[in-house]
C-alpha cells in the first residue's frame, strides 16, 4: 500500500513486508514501563539500531504496522537490561506529552497488544492453546475453530455543562484534588447514548440532554476505547454515588480544580469547554 501522502499516519499490519532496518521503531516494555531514548532535551522512541545495542535475546516481538512508512514493533522484555545513560524506562502516561500524541497512541497500541498476548493464550470455549493468525490480529483455536480478537472495552466520557459551568467529579481512584469529567463503560446491549445518561445519573444524580459526539481516543490501560461527548444539564441536584465518585460540583473557567493531562481526551473535553467560554 502506498502511504507516501500519509492520509493515515499509522497503517496497522500484522506481518512485516521487509527485513528490519536501522530506523524501524521499537516500542519496548519491561514491568509495564516503556523504554525511551533521551537526545539532549528530546524524548523519543528508540530505533532498531539503538535497541540492538542492548544485545538482548530474551524478549517477545510483535509487528504493529507502519508509522509514516516506518515499521513499528512491540517488544516485551523478559529480562532486566543494562541501559546506557540515554535509555530509560518510564511510565507511559507520565511521558505522553514528551513523546507526542502519535507515539503515545502507537505505544498504547503496543502495550495493549502485549497485554492481550500475555492474558489470552487459551481458548475460552474448549481450553486448548491458541495460535496467532498470520493474516489478521487474532488468535485461532485449532481444536474447536474459535477465533479470538484483541479485547477492546468501549467507554463513554462526557462533558456536561450548565450555562457557564462544567460538571467535574473526583473518582475514588484519582490522586487527591484531581477532578475530571464523567466516564464509564458501556454495558452489553446498551447504546452509547443510554450509557451516557445512565453513567451521569448513577454517579451524580444529574439528568442530561443535547448529547453530541466530540471525538474518541484509544486508552490502552489496559484496553479501553474512549468515546467522547458533550451534553447539557436538564434537571436534578448533585448527589454522588459514594461508590466510584466521592465528590462532584459545577465549576466555572475561573474556579477549575486540578484536571487531567493534555494527552487525555478528558482534558480535550475540558479545554473545549474553556475555549467555548472565552469566545
């Protein structure tokens, strides 16, 4: 496929079409942290040549596809490597802004696929060992014929506004004082719109209207696909569920608390609200 015009920055593939080259990108993980290469003040993903200098043998390798015609690989190390000063393992979410959104997304894809490879080795129907397909991103049971695909968990995330105020909540799992927009997983047999209404109502007792699609983001920790929306307040007073959410409130632009990183769709929704209030 000719991708010289880069209509799509990343083309997912399952089998490489050529031998590895020095500039191929290696998304390397060990103990759930990603290996990055520091070039003075720039943080980037190591190339094949930089990875090869580590002289490692005990690792798993999976081809991901091409980023702007450059092949990309997901690597899971099974040994603790000795690193030079320019290489370091970092938490992916903490360096997302440093490596840029494109590399953050591909790194998330690599992390998700490595997690899937680790946790889906046996058939859920008959218990036989699964084999990786050579034609698509799937696993095949040669005993009963079941085909298994990478787990993707759809979840909604919604910015609810009431005039010049935005609904933000503190989840029990958040760091202290961090607030974000409402989010939750889609239930089986549930439409996305139903899920949005249910999650907001369950967690805050607020009813909403005017639901509009905003954008989406894969969030591979470990396997979510975040579907972003905006909505307007309809009725109700805030009453948190005290199970997932311990506090929620309406915030103006001038009174915003600590909010998520700019790499997240949550922050993009909040920034969209901020921009709407500045015009």
